[in-house]
């Protein structure tokens, strides 16, 4: 009896004991469903969160002035680097050719008092100079009005975007806000947009912030101090981030006249903290999913082994006949192992299909409009099924192969 015949015999045995085989396969299917279903849902959540975090700078990197520590190291005076200037930042934006959106920002002060008619805020409002891409790259949405235009940024128009908390403190009677005139740092600005509530986000409180064009911010700080300019480059394609960083380094070194062999006169950092946090969370969820699936499959393997032992006992005379006709212990072992694997594969196929459906139902309940087909987890699920069938079927198969043919033929 060859391997193919053993496989056919396994299918015939499943068909002959259909109810028992279905119940056994159902146990395996439940384990695979829990495994594939949880991991499918996690993949869907991860894809949704990744696309959402894309607007918060996960696929981006930042360029800022290098921090001068001062002092000396081992008697050698450390080099002092000049800060990035507005002209250098604007040159970088115009000369950088990699497809991307580039925001430019600088904090003017975090202790401003904003006035509207007789109303005024506490002197703790952030005044931020930005360009037209800043709001989008930070995931900010407008409650009313519009964003800056490129013309307003380039020409230094006196217009302002107002954070939600500042708006509520100044417009207490429910005024529309957009079109009103505010006084910021002794200068009048026209309100063109009101931001939706964002909440504290890291070190920046967008709700207690007003944003003005970067050129106006530069003018307001003139004579006081140099602004600390920060560029954020959001790359169109996530797989091009490393390449884009290399190109940015080359362009800015040329603008800054950094000599070959010298280190960069600026800091260039990839925004990885959010993506790393997401990877950490999803890895933990995957481990949990594997744990649940493993416990369920452990129960399934024990149940399958028990059923295979019963099957060996029921078919003792059959084993005796095959041995009497010349079947070797190897072929007997193959017969019962393959039968166990066939049952597991049938349960695995059902489990994979149910797992995909349940996983996507879970994501749809969470209002995630993504349909995930987890090819990797489908393959892993089927390999686990084969492994469970091999482990569960080997001992019964070994027991069957050791039966004495004469005693087996006498078995009632």
C-alpha cells in the first residue's frame, strides 16, 4: 500500500465515520478560527491605525538646528553650529525634489496674551509660525473657516488660525470667529479659521495655540531672538523614507555649505516613536492571539488523539488483515497518521474561512472599513493543522503498527 493509497484510505475512513470525524474536525476548526480570527482583526486594526498615523508623521522625518552643548571635550573646543535660517528652510523646500509635503514651523512664544475687543486670554497662549502644510501634517482639522494659502504664507499676510480653547475664551457669546480681528503681540490679525478640539498631544497643546504665517513670525521675533525653525518632511511613499532622508541630507548640506568629511550642521531624525509604539502594541496582541489559539488547539489535539486511539481499537482486526497481507509497520503508521492529518486539514480549512469572516466582522463593528485576507496567517494555520495531526496521530499509529497480526485477527 503506497502513500497515495493511504491518503485515500484516510478519506474513506473519515467518510465511514462521518459524525465522529465532523465533530473532531470541528474541535480543530474552533482552534484555528480563534487563531486566524484574532490575528485577522489585529491586522485590520493595524492597517487602519497605520493609515491614520500617516497623517501624524509616521512616514516622515524632521530637520532642525543642531543643539550646541558648549564647552570643550578633552581640551578641544567643540564646534558651534549656526541655527537654520528662514531663507535656508525656504531654499530647501524649493530645491527638494522627492515627492512629499513639507511643513515649516517655529515657536514665537508660549507666553502670549491674545485680545478680542474687551476679551483677552491668560498670558500662556502659544504663538506658532507655520506654512500651509503644517495643519495637515499634524492631523489638525478646521471647525470653521479655511487654512492658509501659499500666497498668504509667502507674502506674510496678517492672518491667523485659532485653537479651540483660545476661541472659547475670546468668543464667549458664540460668535462665528472667522473674519474677526485679534491682537497678538501688539499686532492685528484677521481670523480665517478655527481648529477643532485636539487635546494635548505630546509637548504641543494645539487647543491653546494660535498659528500665523511663518514670515510674519520671523518679523515679530526680529530684534528679540532667532527662531528655532523645524522642517517636517512627509514622504508620499513609506518605502522611500530612507532614500528621502538621504536626499534631504545632501540638499541641506549643499545649502549650508557643509564640507566633505564634516558632520552635518543640522539634526535629521526619523519620526519613529508612534510607529514603534504601534508595533509594540500589535506584537503584544499577536502574542495574546497565539496564546488563545494554542490553548484551544491543545485541547483539540488531545481530543483527536483520544479518538484515534478509539479508532485503532475498533480496527484491530483490519490492522491484522493488512499485516497478514504484507503491510509493514511503516505503512500502518502512515495510514493512521495520514488519517489524523486529513481530519485536521478539513477542520483547518473550515477554521481559516470562519476566522477570516469573524476577524473582518470584528473590524467592521469597530467602524474599520478594511477587508483583510491574512495570507500569512492562513498558511500558518494550515501548517499548524498538519503539525497537530502529526503529533496527535503518531502515538495511536505507533500502537497500531506494534499489534501482533495473529492476536489482531482473533480480536472481537
